[in-house]
């Protein structure tokens, strides 16, 4: 038993380290890749690239969360070494994904005649570009069931290493061939071939370690087992489709209202913002198993105190990151791509506010996921997505680009002011929902004040050099929000708890 626990611990550490390494490498390569992309292909193709990414994400909703549901069903059989059950689940999973790929191909091709309408303008070759985009995503599903088994065996680190190899190979060839050909078609073909290479690496790993899966035929899953998976899929689907409608439609709205060039400008900022959000989400998401254990073993009072400490940590990190977004994005984009790729400063300010609101979902989401709360709030995703679409389109038409991001921020208030207080805070801790609203509102207002102070100070310090501006603004961002937060919360019980925890780990 001790050896098994040791192995689990080792696998978890390897998974965490390789996941962070994988993301850092992909982010660094992504910036270099985008620089070369912009240099040779321009803002319109950048916008088309972002738009097609959104369209394909919309089609990927057909996946319905089957992957998440299946992996959750695999953990038990894997832990027990029940090979027959694993074979049955994988047989079901393989068939399910064959159906998903068929749906994606049919639905994806049905979009082709409407590409000009969706984009708001026509670009030569856009139909071919889109089909190559679609093929890349469809092909990734071929090995989905193999990925799930590797992951269920806590071999996530293997998948992360493969991801690193895939990212390095793909970006190296894309960058080299952009210099040589200046062709978006070649760029996308490299992406497709690299995906096939990644699939091959996963298949080799699967055959090497899990060849026993294919050694004998098994019966279908029982009806009641399929029903369990179907129930989970339905709940996950509602959350997945809303997530897309809230976070995955910006490029489509922007392209339709303002054109592909503006979409391309935003896509560059999104690359930076999303990279930071992914890293922060990974940091907080890594504690889900620990939170699950906490909820199972500790009192509501104890779990509530940990929740509040996590909220404070999230506030410290996110308020600092948001001030960096506000003051560093402009000089960074100038250095990275040039002045002609800058968005207006009010738009960047709204992006920083929306960033803060989105990232502060992490703590309640971690507790919600660990507690398995999916059914009670299944109607909330539709409310949030409806608010986002209506407000973003109406304000976008009235106020311009900034209105789209105001819509994204306003829709996030549905979860902060309604869903999390009622379905997470009240349910888990037995406290009044309004307490969470006050707590989140307090932190949000402080973060806004810090954004205003930092923005004012950075405007007092002017340099002709973008590099000098970047470093001066970075120094202000490092000092001001963190000193304010320490002054306000340095003596609180939550801060003392965090210091105690970090002290033990150090």
C-alpha cells in the first residue's frame, strides 16, 4: 500500500512539473511563432486564424464532455486492476468518438458556405484554410481513448512530454517554413502533420504499456453503466456549451462587427492574457484532489477558513497580474509586434478588469469541482451565456470594441453574484450567500483602486524607449499592489494561515 501511495505521489509530482514545463515551453514558442506569423502573413490572417479557432471550438462542443465522464469512470477499474471493465469502457469510448468525429466532419463542412458571412468579409483561400483547421481537430480525437487510459493510470507526465515534443517540432517547422514560403497553407499543413506525429507517439506509448487492452474481445457496457455516463455527460454539456458562449465567441462577434484586422489585433492580446490565465488556472486546479479530501474529512468551519484563505491568495496573485496587464501589455506588444498592432488603451483597461473577474473564478470552481456540484446550477450556464451574447453585441454596436469586453465582464457577474454564493458557498459552508458577495466585492473594489493608482503612477513616468517603459511599469506593478495588499491584509488570520502553509513547504 505504501509503495502504491509513493507511486501516486511521484506520478503527481512528475505530472505537475511536466505540465508547467509544457505550458511554459508552449507559451514561449507561441510568442516567437506569432511574431514570425505577423511578420509574414499580417493582421488579417492572424484574425482569420483566431476566428477559425473559435468556430472549431464551437463544433468541438459535440464532444459533450464524454472524455471527462469516461476518465472519471476509469479511475475505479484502474485502481482495482479490473482489465475487463477497462476494455468495456474503452470499447464504448472508441465508438463514441467515432460518432463524434463523424458529427464534426458533417457539421464542420456545413459551415463552409457561410464562412464569408461569419467573418464579415472574404479572404482568398479561406475555405481551404478552414478545412485544414477542421482536419487537425478531428484527427486529434482518433487517439482520445488512448489518452484517457494513460491519464487514468496517472501517467499524465508521459502525455505532457509528448506535448512538449509536439510543440517544439511543430513550431520549429512552422517558423522555418514561414521564412521559406510565407504561406498560411503550408503553416496549417505543418500543424496537421505534427498532429499525426503526436498521435503516433501516443499510439506507440499505448501499444507498449497497454497492449493487453486489444488482446481479447469484450461485451458492451451494461445499460445502467451507459446511463451513468450519459447522465454525467448531460450535466457537463450544459457547462461546456456555456463556457464556449461566454469565452469562445469574442472573435466571432469582433470579426462580424469590426472585421478581421481588428480580430487579429485582439488575437495577439488574447494570446498573452490566455497564457497567464492557463498558468494560474493550472496552479489553482492542481489542488482539486486535496480540496476533495478536505471536504470529505474536515468540518464546515475548517473548510470555510481554507476557502477564505484561498480567496485571499487568489486576490493577491490576480490583482498583481491585472495591474501588469493594464500597464505592461502596451509596451510589450510594441516591442513584440510594433505600434501598428496596439489596441486603444480603454480597451486594454477593460481587458484587465475582465481578466481579474475571470481568474477569480478559480477558487470557487475548485471547491465546486471537488464537491461534484454540477446538477444544481445547470441552468446558470444558459443565463450567463445569454447575458454575454446580448450585452456584448448590443454594447459592441453602440460603444465599439470595448463594449464586447464589457459584455464578457457583465456576464461573469452572474456566477460571482448568484451561482457561486448560492450553489457553492451556501451549500458547502452553510453560510449566507451574501457573505460571499461581500467578500468578492471587497476584493474586486480594492483591485480596481489598485489598477487606478498603478495606471496613474505609470502615466507620470514617461520614457521614449518601450523597453524603459516596460521595466519602469513592471517595477511599479511589483511594488504598489503588493504593498497595499500587505498593509490591508498582512495581519489577517487568512494571511497568517497562508504564511504558515508556505513556511512548512519551504
